[in-house]
C-alpha cells in the first residue's frame, strides 16, 4: 500500500505542477529526493508526461480542432475566413522552434543541473521572482495583433522553462506579458504551446518506454499514477485559467520562493 501511495503522490505532483507555473520537473526531483526514489523510475516519468499530454488535448480540443481545420482550409482552399487560424498556427510553430533547439543543444547541461538539488532550489527562487514581476505588467494587445516578433520572444522565454525549477507556463506568460499582450490572450497562447512542448518532451523520452516490459510487477502502480496525473492535469488547467483571469499569479510566485528557500536551507543543513 505504501508503494502505491508513492506512485499516486508522483502522479498528483506531475498533474498539478505540469500546468501551474511552479515547475513540474523541480517538484518531481524534490519529491523523489525526499522519498528516496532513484532514476529507475524514468519509465514512469515518461508515462506521466503522456498522461498530462492527453489531459491537455482533452482540455484544448475545441480550440485545437478549430485551428487545425482553419489551417488546412486556408492552405488548400485559400479561404480568407481562415487566414487568422493559419497565421496563429504559424506563430505557435515559430514559438516552438527556439525551445527545440535549446533542448537539443543543452540536454547534457540541463540533466546536470537537474542532478543538483541546490540548483533546483535556486531556480525555483528565480521563478518566483519572475512571477512576482510579471504580475505588475498590464497588457492590452489582443490575439489579432500578435506578430512574428511576439512569437519569437515568447519562444525564447519558453527556453527558460526547460530548466529544472523554471516553469514552462510561467516563462511563456512572461514572454507574452513583456510584449504587452492581454492576460487572456497570453493564457490561450501559453496553453496551446503546451501541446508541442509536452509532445516534444515525450517523444525525446519514448525510447525509455522500452524498459516497461521489464517492470510488469509495477504495472498497476504505473496505471494508477497515470490516471491520477491525467485527471489532476485537466483540473489544474481550469484552476490556472481562473487564477490568470483574477491576476493572482503572485500566489505562485510566493509559493516558489518559499519552496526554493526551503530546498536551499535543507541542502545547507545536510552539507554541514
């Protein structure tokens, strides 16, 4: 039973932190450290990403279908009515490119940073400061005003979210807010960027699923954790949208500061 609760907790952490701007990678690292879980759970982490991806697709399927339909209608029928959807998809692709390049070029560095808990704590503090800063920015630009420069800026900010301790959603929102984009438009754009970001991360880790056949004794734990992560990811999306509309991202900023400081204190004590 204790082992099952461990996997439920990991699924819960992934589901909540994948969407909220508090860094899912940092929280999984911290929880695994506290619970003494080593890297043999890498297969499980891949399954957790897949669970979050399914929940994200379920949450955004209407907007996603509209964009896909509009994109191909414009490409093949040159229907002006769908030009805005075509442009929006191009902007999302453009925003994804910097993160893909960054992840491929600095994969070893990112893994090294993730292995040092004090670095994770420090990055969480930085993430908290970023969130507290962007809450002061007031945006006014709407979806139809988005341009290629906006997409590149947001894409470059998203690179920060690959670091263990910096939130992917928070970094995307930061990029959007620095471009004076209104909060609801920024949230929609950041949400849709989750799909290629999480899909890309999952694809990079798919090779690790090959070890699943050798872990059939843990299959029930994996299934339960998968379901927990999927459900919590879905409802975390709803919660984050409500928080953004209220302009309360500072809540997450203070939380990240507290967790980051706690991790650094714990690391100092253990090194003494």
